C-alpha cells in the first residue's frame, strides 16, 4: 500500500506537470459510471477528454466510448476488485494523453475495495443510484468519506422506488460535510451540465 | 485460501451432520439481498430459518430481520470485502442453530470478492437486478459461473428501464448452463414462492 501511494503521488505530480486533471469514478456494479462519464464529457466546454476503463473482464464500456470518438484505454483486472497505481501508470502511457486533457478513470464496479486505493487522481467521484436504496452510506462508509463529489443517478426512477432521501442525506453528511451532490439521470441526461461545470470549476478555480 | 477451504469443508460436514442447509447470498450493493431473504423465509413451508448478516459496517439489515422474529447474527467485516470461513464458523456458534435449520448467509454487497470464497454453503444464490443493466454476466463472470441459482430482482421496474433480457440471458447461459433463474420483485413479493419451493426441493430431493 505504501508503494502504491508513492507511485500514485508521482503520477499525480506528472499529471499536474502536463495540466492533466484526473477523475477517479467509483460506484457499485450497474450504478451508471460509464453513462455518467459520457454525459459529463458531452457537457464539457473544453475538449480533450479521455477515459481509462477498469473492468474485471470485457471491453463493453470501452467500445461504447470509442464509438463516440472518446479515446479510451481498457484495463482488464482479471479478477482484481480495484485498480491500483501501477496499472494506471501503464494505461496512461497507452493513451498518449495530450497536455491539458481531462482523464476519467472508471474503477471496477465495487463500493468497497476501490475506495482504499489512491491512483493519482485529483478528485474521487462516487456514483450512487436511487435504486440501490438509501442505506448505502451506513454500510459502505469509506467510499462516502473519501468522495469529493457525489452523483445520485437514476433519479428518473424516483417515482417507482422507495428511496428515503432524508435518511440517505443524513448518512452522507455524517461522513462527508463538504462534497457536493448532484442528482442526475443517465437515461435522460438530466443534471450532467451542472456536474461538468463543477469539474471545470474545480479544475481551474477562479 | 487453502486454509479457508479446508475449514469451510469441515463446516459443511458439521452443517450436514445437524441437517442444516446453508444458502450463501451474493449480490451487488443494493441488489435486494436482505429483502429477498425475508420474502423467501416468509414463503417457506418449514420453519427454523436463521440469518448471518455480513456488512462492512452497520446492523441495519440485522435489525430488519430481528423485527420479523428471524434469529440473526450480525458480522461487521470492518473493511473486508467478503466473508470467509473463520468468521462464519464464529457467527454460527453465536446463533446456536437448531438441527434442521435453514441458514441464509448474506455476504457483503460486492460482485467480485465474495465469489472467490467458499464458506461451507450448500448453494450460492446470486441476486441481480434489472436496474443494474444487462451486461453484468460479461463483466463479473466468476460470480455467474459459481452460482447455483439466480434471482433477477426489481422486475417491477422493467417498464421503466432499458434492460435487454435476451443479451443478459445469453451472457448468463454462456457461463452457467444449469442454474435456474427466478424473476422476482422485492417490492411486491412476486416470484419468491417459486424460489422457496426450489430451495426446499434442493434441500430434500425426492
């Protein structure tokens, strides 16, 4: 873990030297991480976004992104439940990132292990959904503590599920007072303009 | 891992000696594992069901079960992403299981790590949802390969999501030809009678 953090720190410095801003995207399987990344990129004012796709197996998400002309590097972890700094170092070379890029790293779908690993990112984005239920902060606290921004996805399904928003937000704020939360819908695109604005602001604060 | 499997094998033999049938319940965070366990228990013809609840933190699910009069032992893994044989051995003592019990072990919400660990169970039940998307078999193959039975939960939301059932089933059957799949809804209870019947049949085949 010490070795991972040392390498991640070096990568963060290298990203900074090239003006590359890195977002580590975390969430449970099926939370809508890829769809969220696509919507955010389509809402950005600046260009040059790229994605590293982390999956146990398959290149389904990378194919989706490449069809949209978004430069993508697939990582298959072959069973590993998270990404770590060495695999990101290697994948970053593979992407030949342009200076000034915005790099999204989609982590393995998992609310536990990825939260423990720093991979050189500037912000951790945690994607949650109203279909997962409102008790997630209480059960998976580390991911909530470490997040810099929350997306609450699938809000188009709110009328059809029993999501207790007050209970959810109480749990979120007990763990994390500062990170903003954006309500979004990957299905209809609602809310991602605000997320893109937040990233651009965080990247280049006035 | 060898030590884990040895202990799990011993526990399986001890469960058999006491006529205890054990179901290891796997699924992503928010898949509806606890709700499924409750519905199944309420549909069983035989009594004496008990539950071991595995969570990183919190006892929210154990409280739900105890309110319904279901004997429950909570395990908090304090960060660990799965249950293993030693913690189940300990929790089983805590429950003082009656001979002939049906024991559900709800694993940590995670589609990756829990699939790798045998914990003395007779069957692995994998809970999936239509809201997670239809690509899960392709991305998390090990859990699908190892499952003895699949629940496809949240089917009440099918009209509101883009779930490609044919693509999903193609992925499931490429990995696992034999395990039955039951469509269920934790929200309205639909389908759990069939699941309870399957468990009772699997437990005492004619």
